[in-house]
């Protein structure tokens, strides 16, 4: 009887020990899970932040230049840039330019009927023809375009330009402002006016690259260009910076461009040169056919060169150099087209009129079918034919010819009998392309520049406000 009790006791004890062990194991597992969760949570959060940053990161355009160019110092021009936190964090987003007394100003702007308060203000001030001996200034912010903001937008422009005028001791009529970024949001202008004193304190001649960075939005690289001109009596320097990546089309675009020279030139001649050369440069590029509310191109001539006032042959030489700087900046904008992988020149010749040449070039350059074919490296010349047909310009199927670079693709209303698809496909692998169309109808020609249309363009613009 006692032996039997002893065996039962042992079995009971073993069962109890197993139960206690299971409970302890369960408790230990719970503690381990809690520890793992405590350790894992911050790791997961950190990983999520890294993923978010990667998604928001701007890969530099494959068409970008190797580096920002070395731009000459322009006597009478100083730059500064600061972080104001208007939209972007931990980056400079406001820049100021101080221009010496005697500076002549010229400008061209968007023709948008919904243009921003800054654009209207600049246009009004240039029309005043204020005395140049008062000096001048340009202040620019990124992250907010101050467009379609009603009277609040006008008040913002007034507050910013008056603040700069007071800080620099110049009339507000000589302070030109630009804003670029999201449309329809009131500009938090106090963030700019609170930084005015800091901007003035930071002004220096060699900060033009910093200024170019400060006005970037969806740009992946800052844009700069320069020229040196030997004229009778001395040397003239030109340096320019630009921003622009998307919403680029003729009649300017979501571009801000500022060009500076030490040339001695009258405001009237300066404006003539600028207006005359805008059509073949900034009005001959397109990324997506959309025109912005904020397009601004200002040209400032300080007159600090030792060369005499530009006239005759000197003026012509200066114009050639100025056009070169404008073209360089315009092409850089296309090379930074949102999501672009191809830089494309559309070259029209033999058109019946200049108007037709322009229509034809833009119809091809803006065609989503043409642009996506280029993105896919597909030599689909039928899409070019379709774009020509919809352009609203005079055309004769049996007279036009189409080339990819030097490759004759089609002529006389039909594909070139010796054209090989593999040759066209090989050409499309290049990063810089030329699509040439001769209409066979007249003597008029036009070149415009565009880029391809990729998935990246959609990603950038679908996420623009987040």
C-alpha cells in the first residue's frame, strides 16, 4: 500500500513539475517577445525612415553635366542664400542678389493669364523705368510659387520687397522678387522677412552657385553658364543661373533665370537683346507642354566693365555671347527634365511658313506617343508622321522626309527602301538624339528641344505636394 502511494506521489510530482516548467517557459517566451519587440520597433522605424528618404531622394539626371561650371565674378553683383524653411528642411531655399548702382535691368515673363503676384510686380516695376543709379536687388524663394493667392499674394510680395529695400537702402521699385513651387498656397513671407538681415550680412561675389541651389524645386542639379567677350576697349563677362525641370513649354516655363553682365549697355538695348533671343532659346524648349504661372527671366548689366558702352560690332559680339549663355541654360533645363533619359532636338526644315515650322516642331516634341517611344528606345517613326498630321500646318505626304540623325527613315510618302529597323533601334540607344523632318514645301525652319517621357515623370508629379 505504501509503495503504491509512493508511485502515485512521484507521478503527481512529475506532472506538477512539468506544469510549472511549461508555465515558466511560456513566461520566458513572453519576456523574450517583449524584448524583441522593444528592440525591433526602433529598427523597423529607422528602416521605414530610410525607405522614405530613398523614395524622396532625387537621383541626378543621367543627362546632367559633370559639375557646376566655374562662373566668372561679375563686378557689381553679390549673392547670398539661407535656410528659411518655407517648404524644404535642412536646405537653402531663399537667395538674394544685390546689384550695384548703375545697373540696367531687362526681363521677359510668362504669358500665363494666371501668372503669379511676383511676375505682375516685376513687370510693373520694369515698366516704371526707375533710375538705374539707385541700385537694385533680386530675391527668390523656392517651395511656394505665391500664385493664385489673391490679395494675400500681393501683400506677401510687398512685404518681402519692402523688407529687402529697407535692408539695402534702395527703393522698393528696384527690388524684383520671384517665387517657385506649389500653386495656391499662401506664401509664409514672414519666414523670408525674418531672414533678410542674415541674407544681407552673407552677401558676397563668389556665392552664385549657392544661389542656384537655393531656387531648385524638382531640379536634380543647379544650372549655370558663362561667356567672356573681347570687345573694343576691354573684356565683358556674362554669367547666368537657372532653375527648371518640369512644367516646361514655350512662352517660358516653370523656369527662373537670372543672367548678369558687367557690360555697359542702355536699358533699351538690353531689353531688345533679351526679347530678341528668348524665342530661339527659352521659348524653344518643352518637357511636357505645360506653361507655368511663375516664369521669370531677368537680365542685369552693372556697367562695371572697363570696356566702353556697347555699340556696333561690340554690341553684336555681346549679343552672340548672350544668346550662347541663354541657349546653354535652356538646354540644361531640358537635360534636367523630370525623369528624362534622352535629350532630343526636333529639327524642321522646308516648311511653308515660320509659323508652320514652329507648329510642326512642337507637335512632334510634345507628342506623348513620340516621347514614350523615345523613352523605350523604339524607332517608331509612324508616331512622328501622326504628330505632323495633327499639327495644323501645311504638309504633303509625298514631299516630306524623316531622319533619325543621319539615317534616312522615310521619304516620298513611304519608308526608305534601304532603311533597316535595326539601324534605327541602334541610334535610339544614344542619349542625345536628333529627329529631322524636311517638309519639302518652302524655306522656313525651326529647331526645338525636348526630352523623353518616362515613368519617373509620373512618380515625381504624383508625389509633388507630399
